[in-house]
């Protein structure tokens, strides 16, 4: 099934729809969301993207990132992907949004108006192995060290969003 993203201008005015991979080839601005989940110790949940993903396979990233569908809000999309990828439901709230552009290799770009949600989760997961290879929690201090020592192990957009998160809090 073809997936589409919602093309927007910087003020989030809808300009149209485009097939997801084509939007990433063209580097066009589109709607996206990212979810940061933390456990009771304040550690951040990371997911390792599945090996069959068409870009950035086997790289670590935040709990969930994706695109809302035309008929859903950013929050609805984020909750849908939490269930589809991690098999969970939890309370999340939007903390900020911003625009970024990242070269993700193979001639593909993530150019997104990204709404970032934060939540806490301390229970079991039911991973969708088509999406997620594995998950783990890590302290922000250790995460910074890992990214510094092995940046290629992390998605380009996650490194950008994490820096923006740190500036917001």
C-alpha cells in the first residue's frame, strides 16, 4: 500500500499530498511527529530500526517517528504509531515543534515540520519486527557519549531532534 505525506509550508498550511518516498527524494517539507519516551529513572527509550527499512536501517532513534495521515492530528498519528511499532498505549503530550532538514543517505532527505511529543512508559512492549529490531533505555549522559563516539549508529534526524529537545528543556 502506498503511503502519502502531507506537504506543508513553514506555517503548516497544507499544500498537497505526495507519495512518501518521492517526498523524501525531493526533500519537500512535510508533516511529521516524533515521540520521546522515558522510564521512571528518566532514561530515554531508543528503538533500533528494522533491517528492512528503506532508509536508515539498523540505526538507533527515538521511540517513534512518522507522519500523520490526512485525516488525523499529529497526536492521533503519534498514538497510532506507538501501537503499530511498539504495541503500547501511553499518555503523551506535545512539547514543541520545529523544522529541520537532514540528509539520510541514498539521495533521500527528511525535511519535516516535526511535532515532538513526550511521555513516560514503564511496562511491557509488543514490538513489530517489521519496524523495530530492538529497544533499550539509556541515560541522556550515556546517550550523548554514544552519539559522540559512534554517530553513524544513530539516525540523522534523531541527532537533530535530540539537540532541539535539549535546547527546549
